[in-house]
């Protein structure tokens, strides 16, 4: 039990919530200020409700205001925890507070549903208006009766003088009754006005509370969506980092034995040439060898070995040089120091990515090979995050290959031969401060509805299990946020698709803020 409570109040293996914002100072303070102001507002609202209930003791259903106050206070505490977990990842404690808030809010919602029939039982404006009309009719009747009595009084005064005192007394009594009736009418009018005002205020408060709850629900849904996106990006980033370390380790492990083989090929070639010369001299000096030796020479086909051995050594040297190129491309692509800014050659990163994808570019039994056309401009080295840029190139080129393969499967080989699969990569320097990279293919068109969602997280047109929908989304973040650049996609019928990347040569704004990610 003690260990459970210790885990409950400790951060454990979690990281502070600020990592999700990549410790961007403006973004962190934006959330701190927003959550703090919301919490203050939430704490002030229950005080107002308590003051209102204390002043309106005649208010029906005052307990529902208390429930709302408890719910709002719990909401305020959850926002305080949102600020706290930016630096202290006690997510178990924060999650428990949210669970308490959920219980209070759910209980409030249930009680509110039970309260609705009682609220609906209050008199409606139509009922009050009907009562008012009946009251006005009664007033008219009483006024007519008063007039009749007054007329009777005058007639009695004319006819019977002796009853003047009696009639006067009756008249005084009637006047008193009239005043009481008038007072009662005024009181009823005031009560009606107060009831109507209370009803209007209640309707306004219900509308305001409904709008407030709707706004809070939208904010929570947006926060949940952002949290899921950040979690997916973090997982993807961790996978790419692990992949980079694995590739770098493989390149290192391959490099050692291939260095040994490549370094010894020169000596092997010299030794083979020396042995071949020795055999040639021996054949010149002893043109007629012993029968046993002659039989052995014929069985091993010595002339073929002498002519083929140099070719084998040259082929081994070419293979070793090819492996050297692949290892170099793996090292460039993995960029084990990808979290650091540095000067890098964009063309080198593109070439290393193409080297890794070479097996997918080659021809297959049912597909033609994919031709890559490179039109490189004269670019300087730029300040960037090379490993992350290579990740963007990999995602765009892999998607282009997928599109071309899917399009090739839907057409005949003869049709493909007439219109070969092509990926074109061009670079240039524009405005002396911006590098523009264009990657296009002659595959199928990307419709406008798909282009509008292309960079949204988890959006993919690939079948289940083939794509996660995160590649282009993370690539968009790398270009626009990390490198302060632009990433667009254009497409037209019959012209395939083209991705345009624009990034500045320097990242001064990013360098000035080390916490910006």
C-alpha cells in the first residue's frame, strides 16, 4: 500500500508535460497563463453563486447551484494540475483529480435531469396572462358594482332622507373595500412582474451555462486531440531515433570487416600477379613438365585460372567499393547527431536517401524500374537538422514510389514501357536566402480533397497496415516549425504530384531560442 501511494504521488518514468510543447517558452507560458486565468475564473464563480443563494433564500432548487459550484471548483483544480504537470509529471494524481471532476459533473448532470420536471412545473407566462385577464374582468365587474351602488345611493338619498346616514356608512365601507381591492391588484401585478423577471433571468443563466459547458467540451476535445498527436509524434520520433542508432551501428559493424577485405585486396592482387609471373616463368623454363604435373595442370585448367583470377579480384574490389558507398549513405542518412544543428549538404542527404531506396527503384518481375532524374543547382551548405531533413526526403520519396507502383499495377507492361515511371528531383537557390527543393513523379493525380488533408495527423489513403498517416504530418512539422520553411503539394490530371520544400539557409530565429523546437 505504501509503495502504491508513493507511485501515486511520484513522477515515475513519465516526462513533464512541457516536453509535449518542446519547451517553447511562448507556448509554455501561453498554457500557464490560460490555465491560471481559467482556474481563477472557476474559483470566483462558486463565490458568486454562494453570495447569490445567501441573498435569495426564497430561490427554489438552490442546491443545484451548490452542485454546479462543486463541479466548477473541481474543473479549476484540474487546470491548476495542468500547470503543475508542465514541470512535475505526477499524472496519476492529475488523472485522479480529473476522475473526481468527472464524478461530480456526472452526478450534477443526473440531478439536473431529475430537476427538469420540477422546473417545468413552474407557472408559464400563458398561465400568468390568463390569471391577469380574469383579474382584470373582476376589476371591471367590481367597478360596475360600485357604479350601481353609487346610483342606488343617490336614489335612496332622494327617496329617503332618513336613511342618509346608513347609506353614507355603507358607502364608506364600500370605499374601504375598493381600496383593499386596489391594493391587492397592485400586489398581484408586482408579483407577476417579479415572477416574469425571475423566469427571464433563469432562462438567461441556463443559456449561458449551456454555452459555457459546450465551450469547455470543445476545449477538452481539442486538448485530447492535441495530446494524441503529440503522443504519436513522440513515439514516431523515438522509433526514428532508434532506427538511426541501429543503422549507424550496422554501418559501423559492416565498415570494419569491409575495411579489412578492401585493405587486403591490394596485397592479394600483388601476390596473385607474382604467382602468375612465377608460373609463366616456370612454363617457359620447363615447357615439358612431368606427366603427373601435366595431368594436374589440365585438370585444374590453369590457363583459365590465370586469365580469370585478375577479373575476380577486380570484381571483389568493385563490390567492396560499392559496400563502402552503401555504408557512407547509411551513415549520412542515420545522422546519429540529428538533434543538433549543423551545416549540411542537401544533395548529400538526398543521394543517401536514394541509395537506401535503390532496391525499390530497381525493376521487378511485374514492374519496370523507376527512373530518377536529378537536376541539382549550385547550393551552399545550409544550417539545419540533417537527420530530420533526411526523414522528410525518405517519407516523400517512399510515398512517390508507392504511388508509382500502385499505378503500374493498374496498367499493362507495354503501357508502362511507353510511359516509364519517373521521379524528378530539382534544387535551386531563390532570393539568395531560401533553398527550394522539388520532388515530383508522373504517377496518378492527388485530388483536391486529399490534398486538403494530406498533412493532417493519421490521414492516409493506404490500406490498413501499410501506412500510419504520420509520415507527411511529421515532415510538415519538421519543415515549417523546426526549419521555419514551407511544404506544399500540387497536382493536376495527367501530371502526377509534386512536393515543394522551401527552407531558409540560416535558422537565426531558432538559434536565438534554444528551447524552441
